[in-house]
């Protein structure tokens, strides 16, 4: 049960708290008072979309919170229930940046988890939901909602997904097979080019360095030979000349001591000269001197051709390109074997999916018969005397361009089954049945939709049902019948109904009025629970205005709304 709802800074609502009760909770108020924002707040709690434009002017965020209690479902939702196991507190905050923060039991959560949780606990029927009856696409889901063997839906979905995946793989493989010969010839040519070069890691960069060396090799060799000969090995080398000078200087050192110092300086110079000559000698013996410049250029050209052809930035990537092409070539060699295997798998999955579709069709026929009886009974309670309602389950027609794997023995396979549903209706005995969308008026559509919702109640796990102006297009005794039906449904579950009809408001177990007031130039919406006297005045207002006559009638309507008065034979 939705026990408590709080709304802060949401459009015209500044700060509102509502304590709902069991049974039928009715919300009324003038048009534009802010009832729609209460529905919007409830939709936010169900994980629905929210816009930052809804935030009240001048505020940083809007906040919606709720307390849900006394529900058997909490036993299945242990991660959300509190220590007592009988209460869930949820909160959603909307920021001006359009972001949402969700808390469940005080802990941060997310929109998806919120939607999964409240989807189990709260059902919301908007004022336009009845228009779904104008489109047959929604009918099959209404039938499915009362099928208790829910595992068939998941089994069918999983089987169909496996079938679709296998069929797509088969199509891809067949396409590869169709292009196999030409592709393999192309791969052989590409691999032959790569193998002829046989790229090695780092070789391209080394070849570039070698090219630069070879370009200046002749100058290096000639200069090195000339310098080495001049410094050391030549007949009049610098090193030899220094040696003679040092020898003579040392001989004179006995008579002139400074000659010893000069000899030491020259000896250091001779040693350095010899070392420099050794370096020049090594340069003259260049390790790549025998490298063939033409071979280097040809090798680099082969690399660069492959780099351009395969669109790689790094020559080393050619190694992985070659491996990928070899893998593809090997894969294409095995394609024919893969096609045969996948064809068998697709056929098996088609049969499995078709069998599940047949199982679901049988369940739908039983459910349709059951729902048909329930809806017909509910229609009688809603003022349709002698009306006839029928549900037909027929095969879904495959589109002309349907892929072969989606067909099996004439059935069109989809993840939701092979059926479509038709809702037929006749408001008057003796008249031919016609599709609901063609035969029912706006008010009749609203009541038929309500009848279907009521018929599905016992099969639905939701604990609180919220109806937003589901009474559109009805009035008079019909409105009274709708109110009585809502009151009856509310015996087994909590209902929250937003209405403009006094006949429905009269049946309320708890009545709330939404009003709008202007304080200091700012509009604000308030919601308050009504006492019995206040209810009488509000219902009188809803009938056209407060007067002694309308007050008397309103009091009488409330008194007669008791189920004992409506069903004296039962109570």
C-alpha cells in the first residue's frame, strides 16, 4: 500500500505531504490546481522520465518521496525491505541539470532499480491509456497479462534470440561462401606479396638508418684514410714527427731542464694523435661497407609499397596484417563445413521456437476465453446491459519481405509469439460484433478499458492502482456504476483515483482536494484530506456549485455510496 507521498518544488507544488489510506482514495480539485503534477510525481517514483523544467522557479531541485507498507511482495524483495520487513522508503531528486538521484531505504540506487521495484508495487493508468484500445497492437499484451505460466514468455524470447543469432551467422557465412573463390584468390595474391618481403620487426627502421649511412659512406672512408695516414701511418706522419722531436728533446734535457717538460707535453699530444688515428682507422673499416645500396633501396621500396597498400602507419604492423589474412584464408577454407552445421542448428531452433509459439497460442486461447468472461461480467457492472465482448486469437500475418528463418510450417515466428488478438464489441443485443476501435464511442472506450483493467486485477501483482481521470466521457448513472465498480475493486487493493465526477468522489474511503492559492505573488498548490462536512461541500461544488440543494444531494450520494446500500442482498 502507498501510505505516504511527499512532493517538494515540483512545478506549482512547493511542499505537499499526502497520507493515503486503504481502499478507495479520491483526489479532486479545480482544473489547473495541480492534480496532474501529483500524477507526474507518481510517474517519477515509477522510474518515468523527468524534466528539469518541472522544477519550481527559483529552486535548485525537486524531490519526490514515498513510503510503501503492508505488502506481501516485500518478502520477495529482501534487498529493499527494512529490518521489520514491512516498509520501503523511496526518494527521487531531480536537479536543474536534468540528473536524478535515487535513494531506496536511504541508500543510493538508480532509475532502473527504482522502476523494477515500483513496477511490482504501483500500477498507473493515465487519462489517455484507454486510447490503447484504438490500436489492436496492445490487445495481445492484455491477454498475456492474465497468463500465469510466465516462464513460456522468457523461454520463447531466449529461443528466438538464439534463432536470430544463428540465422544471422548463417547469412554471413553464406555471403562469405558466395564470395569465397574470388576472396581467396585475392588473399593468396596479398599473402604472396607479403611473404615475398617477409617483414621482420624493426627491419624497416634499420634499413632507413643504413640508407643514411650509405649515402655519406664514401666521404667518410676517404677522409678517414687520409687523416689516419697523416696522423700515424704515413712517411711523414704527425705521430712520427712528434716521436723524433720528443727523442731529441729528451737528449737535451740534461743540459736544459725545460726540455723534459716540453717532452712530456709532446708525449701527451702524440698519444692523443695515435688515439685519433685509431678512430679514423675504425671508420675506414665501416662494418656495412659491403652493403649493397641497390639492395637496401629495393627492400625499402618493397616495404613502402606494402605500407601504402595496407594503410598501416607502422611497418611492423605488416606482420599482424599478414597473420590476419592467413587466419581469414584458413577460415574461408572451412566455410563450407560451417554452413552445413549452421543450417542444421537454424532448423532445430526454428522448430524449438515454433513449438514454444504453439504452446503460447494454446495458453492465449485459454486466457482469452477467461478474460472474455471476466470483461463481460465487468461490463455489466459498468452499465452495459446486454453488451457482448469477444476476443479472437488468430495467426499473425507475415510481411511479404519476411526472412525465411522467421517462418515455420506457415507460422510467423516473433519473440512475442505468432498470434494477434482482436477485441470485438457490440453495445446492444442483436447487433453484429465489430472491432472495439470502430464500434465504441469515447465514453464506451473508457468503460471497456476500465472493465479490462478490473478483469486483470486478480492476475496482476501490483498492490496499488492509480487511475488518472479514467472516467473521461461518462456521466450520470454510468458514472455511478463506474464509482461503484472502483469501490468494489478497492476492497481487495488500494486505489487512488483522480476524478472530476462527483458520482465517483462520493464512493471515496479517503477524499483529498487539490487547491491553488497565491501567496506574496507566488502560486502554490496544496493538498489536504477532507472531513465529512468538507467532502459534502466539495462534491456539491463538483455538481455545479454549493447550494442547499447540492449540499443535500451530496450528503445523500455519500450515504448511498456504502456497499451495503448498493448491494443490500449481499450485505
